C-alpha cells in the first residue's frame, strides 16, 4: 500500500508566479490535511478537506491561497502570486475518516523556494 | 485555542544513554490525543508514539515511552538506549476530539553522540 504521495518534492518559483502542490492520499483515505512548516518552526495547520468539500480552512491565509480535493485526482494546494515569505515546506497528511483516534499519515513534503 | 510548548530547542545524548524530551500543552478539553513525531533530515514526518488522554497507562513503543501527567498537562518522551539513528527533530503534537488538525510544538533537535 503506497503511502501519501506529494509532488513535486522541490519547487522553485519567482516572485509573482503561481505554485501548485499536489497530494495523493493513501489508498482508501478520503480525508486530507495540509500543513506548512516555516524554517526553524513546527508544522502549522492550513486546511482540512474531504472529497469535493473544504471542511476547515481556519489556517489558510485569506488571500492568494486555495485548496481543493476533487472527486477524481489529487488534492491541490494553490498559491497565487508567490512572495518570499511563502518559502516553506508544505506537508500533506491523510486519514481514512475523521475519527479523532485515527492517525494522520504524512507525505514527504514539498519544499517551495521563492526567489 | 490549544497550544503546545517544547521548552528545549536542542538536546544531546550519548549513544546507549537515556534522554527525556519535554512537552507541555494547554487545553480545556478532557478528551484528546497526544503524539510525538520524529523528523529526520529527510523531513519525512514519522509517528513515534501516541497517547489517549482517557488512558492513565503511559504508552510504550520499544525504546520509546512517555510520561503523561494529565493534571499537569505534561507529555514527555523518554528514549532509552539511544542510537545514532534517533538523531532528528522531535515534535510534540495535540489533536482535539473534533479531529480536524494537529497542533504542533516548535520542536526539539536531538543530537546523539558516539
């Protein structure tokens, strides 16, 4: 059973460009969580999605950031008009359902560098 | 809102010795989960151990064990017989019963000396 897949692993963008980060959850998992890790800091929750629904986006910046988890295909975290402060590692995690005893399985992360 | 505090930015331990990493948290909830994650240089997040708040017995996984003090809101990780492969960043995390998100501490870098 393949784990959580994220791609690309490394992404370099210039200021003002768009960044699209992809996450394929583990097989059988329908819940996806995105976290951001700034340099020298812990992970911070961004958004929680189920198929075709955003459940909790309390950690998402109000502008330029959006997320989706379509019926088919991976979850996408989209950052428009990137700025240097967006440089971070972005982690996706998945779980089979929202029961709080369920472990969230993490992907390897995407490291975004904004030049 | 829940918060997680790891007061030790960095710790060192001699190979084969025991080390304890500290974690405290703040919550008004009575039922929740606590976790320790390991992040090696590869940056992959690896679950080390978890504790259910309603269980009084401390969780144990091989060389890893926790000291869970619910009243004091303390959740320390003990690593016995430390190995070079244990060197990593360790994060303490809290998950409330609504299950939406993990709240992480700032992390502790563990260095293992041979």
